[in-house]
């Protein structure tokens, strides 16, 4: 284990780093710098009935299990903007995520698979249309899992850049 101390003005995002020791230089590792409170995935959140209750905003560190989905329950309010982002492939893990937002009955409200600019990671932004419980479902697109299928799931209301504007500029 190691502990990193970042400057207060460090920006949220994915960063690369290496360790330099007397034994040499490590391979490149990716980390997500985040300003959200972090919790761990519950071991038994593999059905709507066992969904892990979360309070927003939050970031969840977890790993997908083969042939299973991970479920998270949250309480939504009409007009609330919900932003959800999965960091996995951008962090060097094998997970090719599929993310779904479900209503209290399990009906799909929004879905994200591969998103432009972030490869096999998923993200979505959705305005809640009814008060009550909503669910997030996260799984691997091929239903694979294991130690190399880790993810960081960010849930709350935060900026989610989807395009660069302007598309060009002067050299």
C-alpha cells in the first residue's frame, strides 16, 4: 500500500503515475483523482432486492463478478439531474461496462455502453421524472468478471464533458 497526498488544486480526472525506487521505475499506472466521498461495493448486491443503498454524491470502488450484475439503489426526486460515470478501461482494467438506470419496477430509463471519447467505459446523464427509488445496474458487456474487472462508479451531479468546443483553434 501507499498513500499519495495531492495538492488542493488537483483537478478531478484520470492521471498517470510511476513509482521511482532504488530498484528502478515502475510501469505506468492510472488513478482517478476524485472529490466525491468513496465507499466500497457490497459483496451481495447482485439483484434488485439486494441492491446496495447509496446516498449521493458518492464514488463506489467495486469489481464485476462473471455472469452477475451489480445493483445500487438511490432515492430520486422529480427534476433532479443524475450523472453517472464508470471508470474501468481508462484505469487499465478489462471491464467493458454496460450501465443501466432503472425505475422502481426495473424498467429501463437510460442505458450506456461504449461512449465517445472514453472507449469501453460508460456514462449517462438523466433527469429524474418521478419521486422514489431508482436503481443502477452495472455489468460487463460479455458477462465476464474477476479481479481485473474493477471499476470506479461515480454518481451524483457533476459536469460531464461529451464534446470539445471549438473543434479546432490556431496553432
